[in-house]
């Protein structure tokens, strides 16, 4: 698929309402999507370990593990106005810092002040293990420029899958972890480029089910709780065994209570190994889960991009009634104002 082209399934129908701007300043369009269905996957291309953010321009940006488009890109970035139709915007991290070698996994981008910080896991030069780096850009599409040293280091695969967030107290936190080690969290400096204090284990691996290895942390704050979504335990071919679980706490550093009905998203007859998710909220206030999964009939074994709405029942997230990824759903409700 060519750079800059659209990647989506059936068209999302919108309703355009023409309004007169207050004070006679001019006309503008307000577009609100209706409930026309979309089909999963919304990006029929390899898009592993997606994270997603919405910028001040109203667009959604998704970042994925390195993959060819068709040449290898370290940090592919996708752009969408509605979470259904996506365009490939190129490589947001075209050059690695000197301390990094290859295998750029699971990037996550947040806005800090007037710039953007990308966190990414990558093999560290001179080490058999991975490290987490930070890179800065003035644009959500990059190019991001890496810091001169890693933000976090650790043995083997323990230091991967970064997620950063600003908590309700205004402080920044970063979460990471895999390789049967706990998911850990640590406070970040106000600029997001240094860790502060000591790391705190917030979720332990468990020796059965999907939790022999836990990774892909994503934290959603809702109704007074921090919901820590995480995935395990084997993401990839030839025999993936992967699903999404959730735990919650009133503090970003826990303790976290696991949901007794985990997993909240697992394989079904159509789709295999859904996981490593992000979440985003539409303009009607509904939460959506964004994740990768295999299409069982896809012989290329690509981890493609999916979205599904989140329902909330008794204070816990439920996806498609517990039936796994949905083939089709009503589309997100998105308002956009274009001068």
C-alpha cells in the first residue's frame, strides 16, 4: 500500500450541518458522524502494538511497532479524522539515537507543553537487552529526535512497552514491563524526559492463563478509578496466545484490583490474539479500545488494526459482550470543526 494513501473499510457516513458563526464572522461546517457501521480491521496492514492520541487539531494519530510500508519504518504513524479511515503519514522516528540499534517496539506519544514526547522500546547498543528511550518533536508526525541516553534500562525484555500519562494530580507517570517481570510505574519529570524517584511494581505476572507474561500497559481514568489494561502472554506467530485483561485502582501507583471476569478481550472464530491496546474517547463520551489482532484467514499473518466500543457494566469495561473482536459495529461519533 502506498505512502499517504487511505486505509479503511466501508465508508463512514457523516451528517453535515451548515451553521452561521456567531457575530456574522463567517460560515463553518460541523461534521458529526452518524451510526453507520464500519468493519474490522479498520487498517488492513501490519500495525502491531498501537497507541493512539488526539491532538489539538482534532485528528487522531496512531503509532505502531516498526514494520515495512513497504520499506522498514521504525515508528509508523497513521492519521484519522474519525478512527475508521486512516492514512499512512510516514516514519515519525527516521533516525535512531546512537545508543539504540534496531527493533523499535510499541511507541507511545503524548503532548507535553508545546512539544510531543515519544517513548519507545528498542534494543540497546552493547547490550542483549532492551531499553526505553524518549524523543521530542514539534509535530505529532515527527520527525522525533531521540535523547542522548536511555530513559530506562533493564535486562532482556523487561524494559519494553512504555505508556505515559498525566494523572489527575497533574503529575506525569510512565508504565512499562514484560518478560514475566511485573509491570512497573514511575513518576516523570515535568518535561517528561527524566524519571523521578524509584519504580513501583503495580501488577505481577501470574503463572497460569494469559498472565504468565504481562505487558502492553495502558491506563484509562474514569469515574475515580485508574483502569490498567494489559495483555499477555504470547503475542505472535507461530502459536499466539494473547488477550486483554484489566485491573483498577484509585491511585496511579496502585494497588490494583484485577477484574474477576478477565480477560475482557480474547480470540474468537474470526480473529486471533487480540491485544496490546490503547483507548480513546469519542465526542459522544464513549470509550473505544484500539488494538491489534490476526485475521484467521489472512495467510500473511499481519497484526492488523481494530477498534471496538467499550461498554461499562458495574464499574468494569466490557467489549462486545465478551464475544471477542466484532466484525462490524456502529461508528464512533466524532465532531470536527473546519474553518
